[in-house]
């Protein structure tokens, strides 16, 4: 019996090591970058990181990322000047671009359309909402004052859930010592990505709730309240707290999924906004990845063309 248990232990260990080696050889485990909060309370990626973002369980999207000294995925450094014409794209993972080679990003496409007469800085970070974005612009106000045009990508249904910025500790828990040890095993990272560990996490969470005697509490959502009004009030609060330059800031939205109440407020109060939904949703070609709702290369080209058209108007060009 002891020999059997010993053999099972040895074989199990060898199988795990073999799987770890195979995952590393075929690069199935994602190089997840590490995040932090800087001295201005801005959450972003630790500068200087490079690696590969992988989507799908068979390397369906294998993309290299490059975190610059500002903490964002980009081929260039963000160095605004008073002389040149510079643009900022601010947003979540759609702007961050881990699903696209960083040298073929939306910003780079716009730069190429203008033959590098302008520079585009992409302040994209997975999970950013309007509070994160306006706080970012306020925190780096000296840089953004020199930037000539600011585009903020927003989704009305989930970007206005709060009216004041605070650091999202849930995301920072991913940088705990335990998670850092976890990320050293590409096999565990791969299992996590394909959902193998989901049931284990659910079980652990349930047991933890039982131990801590947590009871199911009523879901305090705003489902029975007018969400549109609450989101609008949150937007007003954020603008009041962190400022908003209406002359050069533009909201990029799918207006087909945006409240009419919110759109009317923008129009009546001088907030510029551009709809990308019409072209993205009615395209004759697919604009998103097969296994993911993020824009594919063609979808990003459409967004770049929309921005290009607006910039030509700003620059007084046909």
C-alpha cells in the first residue's frame, strides 16, 4: 500500500511537471502584467513590463504588449508638448489594446492617417470607468492641458455606476502575495483562463461565507429605480469633482445603447460626443473578435477613421 501511494505521488508530480513544461513550450499561459496605484492615486500597470496577452484556450489571440514609463500599453512614451498637436485616447480595455499588436493600435492607425503630423497617447486600462478616467485626467492635469484633443470611450450602461473616484481594491487583490506565487505557474494560469479553477474558487468562497456566518442579504441594486437618472447624476458629480474641458473633450459612445435623457443633457449643456455604434453595428464585415467582444483589427480601423474625421474638422482640413 505504501509503495502504491508513493508511486501515485511520484507519477502525479511528474504529470504536473510535464504539463507545466508543455504549457510553457506552447505558450498557453498568459504573461499577466502587474498593476499598482501611483502617488496620484491612479491605478495602472507597473512600467517597463513586456509579455504576451493570450485570448482563447488555443492561442487564438497571441499578442505582445509593452507597458511604457507612464504605465500604459503603447509603442511610445507620453510626452505632451506645447508645440505639436497631440491627442489622448482615454478608456478601458478597448483602448488599452491587449487584443491588438501595440504597434497597430487605434492611436497608431490615427497617426499613420495623418502621416505622423500628430501624436496619439492611449491611456487605456482594463476596467476603467468614467470615475477612473476623469480622475486620471485631473491627476495629470499638467500633461492634459498641453494635449489638444481628448477622446473618452464610454459605455453608458456600466461606466457611470459611481459619482466619486476611489481606488478599486478588488482589482488590487490580484497583486496579493498568494496571487503572485500563483502566477509563477503557467499551468495554473492556463487552468484559470479556461475555467478549470472556477468551481474550486466558488467552493472556497461558499465555505468562507459559511465560516464567517454570512447570510444572504437583499440585493441592493437600482433595478427598481430609474437608472438613467442615477447615471446622469453620477456624471454630473464626476464633472463637478474632477473638471471637464468641454472645448477639447469628446465622448466616444455607441449612442444606440445610450439613454436619450443622457444624450439630451449632453446636447443641452455643450458636451461634445461622437457615435461609433452606427458604423460598428451596421458594418458588412465582422468588427469584433470571434471569441471576444473586443474590436478586431477592422473594428479598430473604423474607430480610427471616426477619430480621423473629427480631427480633420478640428484642424480645419477637408
